C-alpha cells in the first residue's frame, strides 16, 4: 500500500465496500485500514492480544474478527480496545450476519461450532458433527456462502493432507472436493459465481538411487 513504511502482510480482509484491513509489521501486532480507491492507509490500530493469525470483517465492515493467542477477538474497525469473544483458532462469517463458524479445541478434541453472531450466550452454540474419521484443521479458515455451505480443509487418518470439503452447516454433511493436485488446502473462499478459490500447499518429492563409485 502506498505510504506504508512498515511491512504489510497477511492476514488480509475486505472491511466494507471501500476498505481493506491487513496486518502490519513482522510481529503482526498492528492492523492497517486502507482505502481501496486511493491505495493509502487511512488508519492504524494497535493490537496487543498476540500475533494476528486470521482476520475477517463483519458484513458491514464495522468489526474485525481476529484470532490470536488461541482466542477470537472483536476489534472495532474504527479503533479502540478489542473484546474477547471466545476461545478459537479459526472463524468464518455467515454473509447474512447471523452466525459465526468457529473451530476450537475442547478437552483435547477439535470441534466445529456454530456461534450466534453476537456471541452473547454460550448455551446457543451448536456443534457440527463431522464424523469420527474427520477433524477440522485448527490452522485454517473457511468461507460460507449464502446457502450455508462452509469451505474447510479436513484431515483424516487415511490422508496426509488437509483436503477441501464443503460442509452443509444445517446437516453437518461433508462432501470432499476432488482436486487434481494433492496438497494442504488453506484460505478457501467462494467466488460470486459459485466457484472455489484456495491456497494449496503442495508437496513434491523424488526418489534417487545412489551407487558406489567404481575404484
């Protein structure tokens, strides 16, 4: 971004129709808000709750949902003190603004939960059962479309990789997405026309045969 003397880095998210939010600095403990129109930083927000891992914005762009130090924090886009929402390592936001999909770890078990958007009552949380052989990856985040389908990388005992899955949040049914190149799938998002974008970390290897030199 123009006018930014510090390093700008991920996480990055749109914050309303005309602004983008991103981490600033190698330690990712500051948030920059920039204008999409001018490309200039319009505000900086100190963030003292730990290193930013994931950052998403509410549909109106007024709040940033950040994960840091094993918790989800609500940071006003206008600045101010962030409020701790709950424990969690990944979060996705319903585009209609009704709920969050949260990945957390409870008693040694990784869970996928539906949390009311205001987070006001833990008793209203609902766990999405994914089956004994599936586990949501705590280091990745998904995206939800208007049909209530969540994109999330899932690991299972029979796979080395975090494979892309579409999860129906109403039923908990997970459908694996077939891809041509195996790898860990992170930062998946729906496009406006219903396609899927993903950052895929592939693994490549080679087998070599070594023979002793003749003397």
